[in-house]
C-alpha cells in the first residue's frame, strides 16, 4: 500500500528506547522484512482481559481494533475449554469425535437450511482457497469477480483475488476487479459489466466473492446493488461466495452473518478470524451437493483443521457469544458509537454496523497521525479503506458504553 | 486413490454398533462426503498420554501412527505452556513479542547459518504455498518439479504439485512429475530430464520441492541422486525447497532435519505437523535475501501464523524434544524396530530412518487387512506408498522398546 501507513518504519529503530530497539532489531534479523509492526512506537503486549490489553510495563490500553479475540481477550471459558481438551487429546478428523459433530450441527444451525455441510480449515485464507476450488470444480468456470480493494487472504490463489495486497497488477488473469462501494458506480452495474467482460474473453465465471462488510474497501455494511450483482453472476453460471471472515459471528449486531442484511442465501460461506477467539480455526460451509461435486474430482484433508483443541475453543466461543448476549451488545454499543462519531463533527462519512465502523478523515496523513496519537493515549485502532483515510474501529464484542465513551473522549482529544 | 484403502466405507455404516453408527451418520450429514474415517470400524478417541490413546469405552491403543503429537499425546509441558499463554493473551505478530523472537532464534539455530529468516503460517500447506510464491518471485521461473506420488498440501497451488491427492491429471501445467525413488530410474537423472523438458516447453524452473523422506512415495530416507537432482535444478536457475513437514524435528533420529542426511543446504525449508505437538503452527525458513526479494513485490501477513499460543506450544515442544532426548530415542528405538521388522520375514523391503518406517507387504489388500486387524488388536498405524502396499509406522517419538515389542508381537499375530 503506497502512502502513509500505520506501520512502524524500520529506519526509525535507532530512535526507540533501548529495550524496545533491541527487540525490534532481533526481530528484524530473524523474522525478516515481511513482518511489519503497528505504530511509530511499537507496542509490546503481554496480557489481555475483555477489551483491555496491557504492555510489558503494565500500562493498560483500550482495544478498539482486534476482532479476533471477539468474545474478549483471554476469555476464561475459552481458555478453560482449550486447557481441558489439550490435557485430554489433540487429534485430527480421521478418528470419530462427538465434539466436532456437535459443533458442526450447532454452527450450521445459524445458517440458512440449504447450507448443510461444513469443512474445517485453519485460516480464512485456506477457507477462501477451498471455497474457490469448490466453486471452480462445481461450475466448470474459472472467472472470479472481486471488489477494488478486496482482501481475501494470502495463499497463491487467493492473493490473486486480493488487490489490496499488492495492487491491481498482482491480480490473476482470471479475476476481474470492480469498483468498490462508495464510488459513483452502482455495485450491481459494475458486476454486470465484469460478467460481460469475462464473456468477451471467453472466461466462464466461477464466483463473485464478497466480504459482506467490504472491510478493506472502507467498511460498507449495506451496499446497494449487491443483490443485483449476485443475480448477474448466477445468471452466468457462477456462484456467490460470502466471505464472512470479518463480518461474521455477530459483529454487525444483527444476526450472525453479514449476508443476512441482504436477504441473500450464498452458495458458499467462509468464516475464520473470531471463530475460536484466537485459536487457528476457519471453515467453508455450503450445500452438500456442491461439496459432493468437489469430492468426486478431488479430496481434501487438513491435518489441523477442526483439531480437537480448535473445536473446543470454537464451541466455547460460540457459547459465550450467546450466553453473554454479545450480538445485542454489538448492536447497542455500535449504534451509540456510530451516532456519537457522526455527531462529533470530526469525520466525513461514518459507515458501519454493530462494532465494525469506518470513520473517514480528510486524508491518510490525518488518519495515520490519529492512529499513532491514540496509541500514545492508550487506545488501539487502525486505518482502512483504499485511501487509508478512514479510522477502522473494530473492538472485541464486549466493548461497553464506558469503553465507547473513553474512545470518543480520546478521539476528541487527538482530533481537536 | 484407487484400490483398497484404509478408510471406512460409508456404505458399511448399517453394520456398525448403534452409538457409533449414530455418530457416523450425524457426522456424514454435517461434515459431508469429503471427510473420511480410518478403519473398517472407526475409532472414537477421547484421551491420550505419551504413545497411548484411549477410546470412548476406556480401551487403550498403542499409537504407532501419529506424527503430529510428536513429543507424546497431551504432553503436560506443552499443555501447561498453552494454558499459561492462553490465560494471558493470544495475539498476532503486529505487536512486539519476546516469545516469537526467542523461538525464531532458537529454531533457526538448528539450521545452516545461511537460513536466517523465518515466516510463520498455520499449516504445512500454507508454508509450502508461501515457499513456492517466494521461489517463483525470486527466480522469475514458474516450473516446479515433484516426485511421482508427492503430497505437499491442499491449497489450490499446492494441490497442483501433489499428484497423490487426485492423480496425475490434477497436476498443474507448470509442474513436472518425476519417477519416485524405488523405481529403476535414478532420481537425479529423472530430475535432469524434467528440467530439460521444462526447457523445451519454455518454462523456467522455479523449484524442485522434495519431502526429504519421500513419505507419500513409500518412505525413502536416503535417495541416490537427490544431490544430483538439486544441482540440476540450481543450474537451470531454480531453487531447492526441502519439505520437512513430515521428516523434520528429529523424527529420522539423526539431527533435526531430513536434508542433513545429504549434506545439502536447501534454499527454502518448510516445517509443520509436529512443530507445536498438535497446535496449528508451521513455517517457511530461508536466507533473508530470498525473503527480501519476495517482500519487494508482495506482502504477507497470516493472522494466526505465529500467534502467541501457537508459539508457546512450539517452544515447549522444542524444549521437550531436547530435554527428553527424543531424537536419540527415535534413533535407538527406530534402529531396533527396523532390524526386527527386517528379521521378521513378513515384509519385502523395509525402509526407514528413526521412527519413520515403511514396511512393504505383497499387496495393498494385505496391507489394508493388516491395518484393520491391528486396529482390532489395539495398535494404530496406516498404509502408504504409491501402491498403498507398505505399512506406515510413524509413532510419537517417546515410542519405547516395550512399545516396539508390543507392535512387533501384534504384527506377528496378524501377519502369520
């Protein structure tokens, strides 16, 4: 991504305090140039609880950014479930296990009835990679349509449909990138044009894949034209893959899934990040007919996908999500925050649903400065959007009104 | 894979006892046709300790198969390390952390000095996918050479170089498959021919990727011609990727890595399965120059790759491997087992090193029957090889002489 970013610039290492500098330099030596750190002054976190994290000096930060520890940092029920299972057995899916079947039934119960099969992976990247393989095998098509600044993951195949990774030139020749929401082109119209263009090149569409909150495009939870876009792809024989890795598991505050806002039933649904509250677990869900067609032509086994400990973490996470009414909390606190951000006068557009909000500033420079200033004031968040000019507010779901007030106060301080 | 297999045939579900049948049927409804179970009579494991696992009725089995729980099932030090870290914080690599840097230094210290950078992923598939991306970007080549029944993983890219998944027709057009060890063609000669053939098609080689124990080809720890093969690929501008996902972390009983047997220094090394004793962690290691070239053209971030809990598990696993002298144990018990298997008269070729052994029977039918008969006698293993005619013996590394004797006794019973 060109332009100002919220990442640490290694050239500034000499300016850091000695112990931090030492760790940054050791890290660079062994982890190399691909690893980036957040902030001009990197944070060394060692502990977390709910929506708070603590650095190596015991300083407390409000976490308004991390969506993976979705039911709260180090949630005791999730830790207990993992500990219990790790003390018993960690194994794969080629032995029978009650836990994985019960979890699969539980999770599929939150989706439309047609989506009745699940396949477990470890990461959202693997889930999207598998979903695309299934879509390509099932349709016989190869074309894939994505939004302008889409991010769907980092396998070779999925990097080819993730223009946000390395720009438009890294997009695969069988992919078509369409204008993102927020531009003056209707998303449905743009996808119709992409389907036509694929046709001109003799490429049959396999799928339209959409992060249903368009997170990397700048957070757009309600996109006019998505229904029309899905219809266009289906008419041409392609499938609709709902990438729920970011919006899923209740973050948007209404139901479990981003696609529910549209009344659409996807052909494939992928989930990941918050699924195990930090444990590496992700999945593809689809009607069994699609899975069967894939299975006639290929086979799939993921050694760690759906391993005993990962399933224990995922089940505990889902239980806590319900028992602590975190979706309602995301709706209530999210609405409160959205309204207050809009009323603050600091932002252009403030977009979002539940606890996923993009708040636009005048420029990337200003957004990056705000992110670093907030870090100094002990509030963690980041920037997003094609122009990197929006603050990305995406805290753990137990984020309270008091947390929201603290965030609003600090935002007011750094932006005034 | 055609022919007899060690997997459960769903058509036989009605023959199972009621509680097992019920779980098998519920499983099939939600997990679908891609999930396979081991054995004619699937095993429902609920607990493990060291080299023993226990089913839902409390029956004990000797595990002579699972390489993932490498330092032993439910090792208390690994569980304690995970529990401690999960109770503190699970987070990603964009915050500073001492643990990940210390682990990276520790692990890289077991490799040749030239290999000084590590990138963390969650699975061996992701590690091989990333290694191939790095190799392709760094060399400008696209051609990849693999062995005849190779298995390197399940992402779209890596499935294209894994003929064992769905046969030769599933291999990507930029891949070349060469005769595996065990045939009458020298591996070095075969790779030289493949390099030439790529040249004829105008495809520049990016890499030769080899599981250094040729596990899915039938277990070949010492392949004449591998050094020659590597030289041929390097002459043509390609790199050598050592896939250590199966042989790595001391399983072969001499040093940590399979490539050490050849005195070769790979360009890229991938690791996975036993790395966290079941926790989903894997990695790519390479000289920083290669990583830098990748990073100039792309970027990579894996949300769960190297997460705090995964690193804690990996560090504890590496500590236990050393503190309990498990590599020496793999060497000693492995040598004892290899000799006894050869002397037993039941097998054709018995190949292997340390605790990774392939013991060949007359046919796949006989191997599959032996695997199922052993399961009835409470010993778990599986079959391997292109012909699926070799028993695959690959137990957790604390496998003792007493465990070996028990395995030998039961083998004698079922094969006599």
